[in-house]
C-alpha cells in the first residue's frame, strides 16, 4: 500500500478516538485490517460496542454542512468534523469509507485503500 503516512494516522486517530468516546466503560473497541486480493484493496475497520448511530444520522455524518457533533459517553464535546476529514483523506487515496451501525449495539467504520 502506498499512502500518505500522516493522513492515514489522522484517519486512524479520528476513528479510534470516536470509538473510545462513544463506548461506555467495559465496552470493546476492535481494530483490524484485511486484504481483499481479488480486488486489490486493504479493508481497515474500527468496530466498537458503543451507543451506535441512528440510520438518519448515518446518512449525514460524512457530509459537510451537516451538524453531526454529539456528546460522548463521558459528555465529551466534538466538532463533527473528524469523519468529514477522514472521508476527504480516504478519497484522496482512491478509497471509500462507510459505517455499519445499529443504535445501542455499536458501530463499525470500514475504509478501503488500494493495494499498490
């Protein structure tokens, strides 16, 4: 994989800090990488057992101009810009990002980067 190290670190930092922020004490955060050889992609995921995201909010969290900032489980503030930045950096690398989530059951953020 060829990628800008600082951008990838920023992506991971944002996704991991969000997972921690929205997962209550005693919950889990899992990080992993899978290589999809048939399509030459690395699939990186950050999965948590946190509060989850409503279907309505899932359609907005990557969009500029949408106010999606939410308080964390310890009442932490956020700007709502971290996921927008992640999407921008991933798309600059010809990748994609999406979320799979159910309210009250946690979230999994998955992004792909091409294998070069």
